[in-house]
C-alpha cells in the first residue's frame, strides 16, 4: 500500500472541516492510503520563534526517503491533472509523499528548506485548516483520477 502523509501543525480546530477531511481519508483506499497527523504546535509568543520550533517538530516526523512537499503561497502552482500526475509518478516509483502544512503563522524558511517541493494551493492565504481540507480534497481527486474511479461528490 502506498502512503501519503499530511503533517498538519496543530490540530484541526474546525469540527466541520475535521469531519470532511476524515471523509476524504476514508474515500482514498485500495492501493493508496491518506494519513493526516497533527504535529505539535509551538507555544512561543513570537511568530518567528514559533515557526522555527515547529520546523524542528516537522523535521522529526518526515519519513526518510519520502518526497517532502511544503505548502507555500509562493510555491509552484499546478492544476488537478498535474497534481495527479505528480502523485502517480511518486506511487509508481514507490516513494511516499509527506505534505507539510504550517500552523497559524505558516511555515518559516526552516520548514520550507526541509521540502524538496514547495506547492501553492492558491495565491491567497488560507487558514491551516482550510489548506488541509483543500489538500485532502485534491488528494482524493487525484486518487479518483489515477485509479479510474468516478469522483464522488
């Protein structure tokens, strides 16, 4: 089974978003597995100090040898087909993927430097809960595309 890991700084605070993310996790199945794991959020008061500490928490959770992808509004953009192609290539090579979603302050340069790829979901700033939801939906969409299944709405 091929695994996609979504590392999310802090817990999903919106219950509705959390339920919807869980639904997408369940719909991804068969040869694919989507796991969403919260990563400890910093309690420091200064945003830069938070981001630096959270980068350390993320670094310890990224599996060795996987493609680490950081969500970054300034990162590379791609359409859904391109995203599905990226995931399919990783699956075909047997390489797991770990997505890094920042907390309320986003990801600092220390966390961005952990990633092999920086991906933008939108040029607009999204809350970390919304970014997790959008990413989970796009992973499910890619799963449906790559496995020839109908997209369940």
